[in-house]
């Protein structure tokens, strides 16, 4: 009993330290978003003399956050749609097919997760420039899809492995074709995994900067995260305004999505962990 209590105390202490370290930057960002640049430079840990709500209005106006947020939502939505439409059937095939060739293909998808985007950024830009696809949100969504698809396939494959083959066999006995068994039996049981993939893919597409700033150079389709970095001045920066924009662009969407979908997200992360 004593060892159990000590172990629990140590675990809670470590969790508390990790939580404090994770939440401290967010708390400081929220605190300093209501302060002037002078106050931030003098004492970033102190309380504001007066709440500077003007920082949020100024950030919204100077960064044109209204249109850019719509562009980010369009980009994230297209990426989620393309990833989910392609990852689900690919994961089903890789999970059900056996053989050395299929295993090599699965290994290829898993290995491609580690390839950094900077490795193919410039060749891809020259290709897209020749095809006239620069400054196109669907084209950038296609790049995000190619980047995030291996992860989605790898995650959804675990869900298919957890679904008993007897369900498909029963559907085929009743006269269902393979594609009907997938759409009407397997796909509904993959919903928690698809939701998890949609959340992770959407947040990655929302916050991605390098590819967005490279391929979207027109103010008519630039994303919010690129507009956020445009608030940085060459010689000086209004840190209060910039932190207010960070809260609107980065912090608020993540918090809203997690609060609304936290139960489904946790269920989706654990549902495919155990094979039936």
C-alpha cells in the first residue's frame, strides 16, 4: 500500500509539472495579449494596468483575419475531405490483403511519414508553377493530402484490423459485393477513426505555414497563419496585437474543437488499439 501511494504521488507530481510546463506559455500569451508592448517589455509576467481590448480589434483589422480565416477553413475542409475519401479504402485494402508486396506497400506508407516537407518543396513549387497551380487553395490542399495521407492510412488500418472478418463474410453470404461490404459494414465502424483523422488533419492544415506561404502568395487567398506572421514588423513589432492574433488564429480554434469533440477524439484514439 505504501509503495502504491508513493508511486501515485510521484506520478501526480510529474503530471502536474508537465501540465504546468505545457500551460505556462499559453497563459502568458493570453495575459500579454491584453497589455501594451511597453508593458510586455517591462514585465511580461505582470498583470496589465488596463485590459487592452484594442489589441484584438487592431489584429483583426490589420491582418484581415476575416477573409483569411475563411481561406484557412476552406483549405482545412478540402484537405479533410480528400484525406478521408482516399485513406479509408487504402487502409481497408492494406489491412485485408496479405503477402510480401502488400506488406512492403504498408511499410512504404509508414516510412513516408518521416519525410520532411522541405525535401520536396522547391521541386514541387517549380512543377506547380509550370502547371499554373500556384495561388490555388485546392492545389495546396492536394499537397497537404499527400503529406498527411500516410499517417491517416496507418491510423485507419488499425481500425480495420480490429473489425472481425466474420462481419464481411456474413455480408457476402447475404449477397453483398466486396465494395458493398466496405461501404455498408466496414466504413460505418470506422467512424471514430475517421473523426480522429479529420481532427488531426484539419488542425495540421489550419496551422501549417511553410507550404502555405510558398504556394499562396496572393492576398486574395492567403491563409490566416500567413497573415499572422505579416504582423511582424521589420524594425518593431506590436507584441500585444500579435499575441491577440495568435489567440484568435491558433489557440481559440484548437480549444473549441477539443472542447466540442474531446470525448469522440479520445474514443477514436483508443478504439483501434485492441484487435478483436
